């Protein structure tokens, strides 16, 4: 090996060691930025959910903003790390744009959920704490995030519904109004006195305290709604506070049966009268 080859090899090794040294330092710093940055984001998000300012923000808006802010800040950290490692920003923008188009086509449902989540926060068809029905599920809204909304069902199950379903399908918000009307139908035999049946239904309703709260403003109504095949159909309408709906509905069903039994009111089974004609 001559003198020049020796100098070239030494220079090559030095350059390689220098590159490894610089790359190693950058890699270590990048790892530190990644973990520290994500940790700070989590701390910031947690403080936002428990701070005094958070108490002034509606629960549904707060949940959505926290989810959005967490994703946005973590994305900024990743871009910062890439820039520190020497990735050209122009190339990064081109890659992100191309990836965005590809991901957008592949994740149309996810983007639809994000758009729907924004619509829910802006137009507020419901909020955290409301009792709603959608996509065949009924429950209390406990969380609204960027992609999904979580319901807690009455039997304590968590149902996670995509936001797009909440904006594209019929949604019933049982908590939107402070009062509701309980409509209940009962049947009694044609042989029973109509006025007596109506009086029993009215008396039964008034025996339930929750059913009497709004009676002065909106009186309880009892009416005959149909002459069915086997019985007369009665309907009772009771206005109540939304929270008392099921208490009244369940209480009426039980108490009406007891009252009918006590007063001798017959609840007939479906029946048919057959007349036989003797051709002889």
C-alpha cells in the first residue's frame, strides 16, 4: 500500500466514523424528542381535561377538542423530528401530499367520521350526558371523539358508534326537551263500561307521584282510540319530566293490571265469533 492509498483509506474511515457519530447523536436526540414530546402532549391533554378552563367548556366540545389537539400535536412532533434528521421539507411535503391522497382514498370512512365529528360539535344535535337512540342502540352519551361517539347503555355496556352513522341515520335525542309525554295503550272487553275503564286509568295515573307533577299545566288525558276485533282500545297520555318517563311507564303497566283485576275489568284474549249455518 503506497502513501496515497494509506491517506485515502484513513480519510474514508474518518469520514465514516464522523457520519456514524453525527447520525448516532441525531438519532439519540430524535428518540428523546419523540418520547419527551409525546409525554408532554399527554400531560397537556390531561391538564386540559381537568383545568378550570375545561370546566367552562361543554363536555362534548371538550372531548372532541382534546382528541383533535392530541393528534395534531403528535403529528407536529413527528414532522419536527423528520426535519431535524435532515429530511428536506419540500420532499416531505410532496410525500405527505401523495400519502394524503392515497390514505384519503383508502380511509374514506375515517375522513367521513372526522367531518361528521366536526358537524356534531358545531351543530350539537346531542351532547355528553344526553340519552339518544341511533343505529338500533340506545344509551347515554359518555364521550365524543374525532372518529367515534361512545354510548353507555342502560344495562351498562359501552357501544362505540362511528360519527358518520350519527349524522347519516335518524337520531332520536330523548334528552333534548325537559318534558316528555307518556302514551300507553290498554284494552278492555266490550262488556265493560267505558266511563268506568277511563276512570280507573285516570285514578291509577294519579296514584303515581311522578305522573302528577305537571298535571296543572298539562292534564292527564284518557280516550278511546279504537274498536279492535276483540276489545276496545284505550289510550292514556301523561306529560312528565324526561327523567320520570320510565318510572311512570313501568308503574302504570303494573298498577293498571292490578286495578283491572280488582275492579273486574276483563282484558280479553284475541277471539273470533263463528256462526255455523245449517243448510238443511
